[in-house]
């Protein structure tokens, strides 16, 4: 899907600056005349040509209202191999066949926020550098590296070969709660991969079977009774990534308590004045 000679579109000053900061090269920049004065040094930072047009012309060229006033055509880079990306990772998210670009972008933002090291996408997963994915992620797709599998059926074998524990997220409430999945003896450097499935159907039966454990996000009983039995994939990704990033070693009773702060002395009392009867 991705070509090292291709381009992607970054929309808005903040996202364009983040792409440039991540060493993506701008091939060209389209700016509305109303926004030009507010872009500051961004125009000078883009090595390619800069086209200044009216709002109407920008809308005719792009087919949508350019609310943020700037679009940059950025040069893609060749993606790293899955095995190479996994070599230095401890926590990864694996996306199977997500088709909604906004969901992909939002999951990248969640993963970056909670310290996930990398994202692996299946061969049919939506492009993380599609314009809407980049926009929704607010540039988080530049902050976290990703790679695309070349083979869906045997794709998880690469993670297993790299000694990752595969956790398949499911709405099935009989699965292990995500908060206890790692266990009390787990360490921050343990290799864990969180598998997330496509919108609606979730993970395929093949990937569920390939996983080491199935994990769930416990739903409140009254929510289940009302028919709310799951979260959407973005909300579920945020909860699960937070659970994997949180400290897993509780403080035991044998651990010494943290030092207490010294007592705060009372404020000095005001000097007593003798009333002399005057007004």
C-alpha cells in the first residue's frame, strides 16, 4: 500500500510542523491567502514550492473546505521491516484490518500518549498516513514508528519469534480482565503485543486462536443489562494501552513507607496590644 516514492497530505500548521520535525520532506505547500500571514516561518521551512490561493480556489482544488488554511504534500519514506521494528520494542499494538482512517489515527494518538513503542498493521489495514488519519492523530503518526505485515495468515509468527506475548482484546466478558492480564510478576521490559480487530467484527477467529491470551475490558453490570456490552475500538485501545503502560508491581506490605513530610510549624501569633481606651 505504501510506496517509498509516494506522498501523503498533512493538513494544518501544527500537523505540518510535526511532520517536518519528524524529518519528512515537504514537496509543496498550498496555503490560503487568509492564513498566510499567520503561518510565520512555516513557509520558509518548506523546501518545495508554495502556492497561495483564495479559500474558494482551495476548496475547488481539494474538494473540501480547507478549514486549517494549509495543506502540505509530504514525501513518504520506506517503511521499516516488521522484524527490525520489533527488535527494540517492548509494548506494541497490532491492528487487524481496521478500515476507518479516523479510527487508525485516533489509535496512534492513544498509543503514543501511553508510551507504546510501535504499531504493526495488517496487510489490509487502512493507511496511517492517509490525510484523515494524520489529521485525527494530530501528528501522532509521526511520533510512533509503524510497519506493515506482508502476510496476514502467518503475520503473528514474527511477533512470537521476537518473544512477544500476544493479548487479543475481545468484548467477551469471560476473558481475562486487561488490568490483571500481565500478572503481579510482570516487568516493564516484558514484551507484550495488544491485538485489536476491525470495527464491528473484531479480531478474526484465526488471530484469536493464535493469541496467547484473550483479554477484555470489564463492563459495569448495569451497562451490560442495558445492552452496552463493549466500547468502540478507539476507546478500547485507550483503556487497554493505559493498562499495559501502568506500573504492574504493587507496593507490598514489606516495603518501607515513603518518608513523611516534616510537620509544618504553626504560624507565629500576632503581638498582643494593650487597649488604651482611645478611639
